[in-house]
């Protein structure tokens, strides 16, 4: 209690937030269990029924920890996650991945990124050659058609983004250089008069496609005035009355789109003064739920580990701007380690009673990193990380939240292309 009061007083006094020692995790858990459940209201709906199921599962897990006096934060199974990722990169994909046939470049990014976040250096592994050879099979017409998600498929901005991040992770900059001017032409062919980009020939434009184009442009040093023309005003229109960002103007705010929208301001080197920051903070902090400690993607929906990054990354970006902490790091970490981690086979899942997958493994690790580091930035794209001392160290790498990469990777690529 005393620690909590000191913590709050320090925040109110406006002290440097990374020097403040947040409350102890065990007390945190009691606090999380101390409020009535959200779903305990006296009317029925499908959403409440689902919320109630999640709350009773999570409540059971946390109550069990409290009853058995187990320490909740000392079991990050780093080796098991490493084995899970390496196994996934080397064995044929299980049958239920057939629905991912347009996501080959994404799967490479999720697994390679997870490996790097766990401290493995892909460029030192023989795996690097396999990864690069695989990506070459996805490059369409030397980049003139972008990069696809699967062999013989259409080039797609999101698949291109994932493939390029993978090449950045393994530091294969020469290959990127050889296709960068073709990629520029291809992306310009996707640019619309209103400033947005469509995902692919005849495709849809949204905050995801804008983010993917700007990430590629920023990494490969392609962000000239023609490229960025109209981007800021288009993305500004996607902030909704709730405060988060939607896919396109006039639709519902969502964590995935909000991540993309907010990151666009950084990529365009525009301050968050260019959006409604108060509303954004209000909507973002409402994504963290009292009992679960995890984050949801939108109002009245369920927590899911992947929002540890889609929303956790938004928190990180906001923190660099307002220079104060805006979420409960311990609670997010408690959710990720106790409700999403598979401590036997390795990997992470959305929530209890679901199956681990590559996507949730990558975004949970990125989320864990957001919960373990404080984010500060002078120059919008140069991050200065401070370890958050209260959390036991899981040894997950610090990240650059704008790119969703371990810290240093995007920076090395930008340096290569700026020379
Ligand atoms: C809703 O899913 C999901 C969306 C509306 C879009 C999510 C967008 C992202 C995750 C961002 C993608 C980013 C890039 C870079 C391509 P749902 O209804 O199943 O989930 P929910 O119930 O949690 O809202
Ligand atoms: Zn998810």
C-alpha cells in the first residue's frame, strides 16, 4: 500500500517516471481480483456471455496463483519459446496452417522477429540463407510488382512490408537495394489522389496500407514529397469520435488500425500534436481491463494477447510524446505470462483455451517488451530505452515500437539507405 501511494504521489508531482518504483506485483494481482467482474450485470447479450467466459477462466488462473502463493513473474520460458520458434521454422507446417497460404512472408516475419526478440541472431544462423531464398520466391518481377504472400500470387503492400521487415531482421540490405527503385515505382502506382495507398492492384486503401507503405518508404529512404503527398490529412481523418483510429474515415476505432494510424505520424516525422491526443489517450487506456490486465482491440470486446503490441505499441508511442506512463505494465505482463504463454510447449496464444500460433507468439513478445521498457525519444525515430526495474527481466529485447522490430534493426537499415 505504502509503495502504491508513493508511486501515485510521484506521478502527480511529475517526477521522471522511469525513476519511480511501481507497486509490487503480488499486490497488483490482488487489486486485479478486487473489483466486481465486468460481466456481472443483470442483462444478457452475446458479448457479455463471451466476456463472462473469459473472466471466469482468468479469475480461476489468478485465484489459483494467489491461493498457492506461487510467484507469478518468474516463469518466462525463454528456451521453450526459442525451441518453438526454431521448430516452426524448420518443420513442414501443420495442416491447419493451410489457410495461411497467402501469408508466407508474414510467417517469416513473425518467426524471425520472435527469434530475434528472444536473443537469437538470424544473420548468424544458416537459417538466414533459407529465409532469403524463400523471400526471393515471393518478389514479383524484381519488385516491379511488389512482394507477394505466396508463390505466384499478386504483390501486396502488407506482404511486402512483412517480407522487407524479415530482410531487415537478417540484415540483407543489398537485396533490398537491388529492388528498392522498382518497389518505389510499384508503390507510386498504388497511390490514390486522396493521399492513401491501395493494398494491391484493384485493392482496398486503409490505415494498414498507409502504414505499410510508409514503413517501406522510411526503411528504404523513399519518402519524398510525391510519396508522402496527402498522407497526413488522410490519416488524420481516420481518428474517430472515440479517439482511436479506424481503417477508413467514418468506421469503428480498432487497436490494429490505431497502431497503424499513430505510427504514421512518427513515420511522417509529425508530432502527435497533429491528432487529438486527449481522446487518443482516453480510448487507449480503456483498452486495458481491470481483472485480466490484458488489452482489448475495441470497446466491449475481449482481451487478446496480440493487442499487447497493437495497443502496447500505441502506449509506447504516446509515452514518448507525453513523457508519462499510461498503462499498468505489471498487469499486462501478468496476463501475457499467465494467460497467453504456453509454458510447456512454448509459444503464445490469444487467451486461455486457444492454441498457440506464430502471430500471437510474435506480438506477445513485442507486448512483453513494451511492458518491460520505458519509452523516451527526442528525435521521433531515435529511441532511448530505459529498463523498467520493477519487472523481473525476461531478457526480451527492447524494441522500436514504430516498426515492431528489435531496437537497432530499423535504425541499421535506415543508416544503410541514408548513406
Ligand atoms: C478485428 O478482428 C480486426 C481488425 C478489424 C483489423 C486488425 C488490424 C490489425 C491487427 C493491424 C494489421 C497491421 C498491419 C501492419 C497489416 P476481430 O473482430 O476478430 O477482433 P476483436 O474482437 O479483437 O476486435
Ligand atoms: Zn489476437
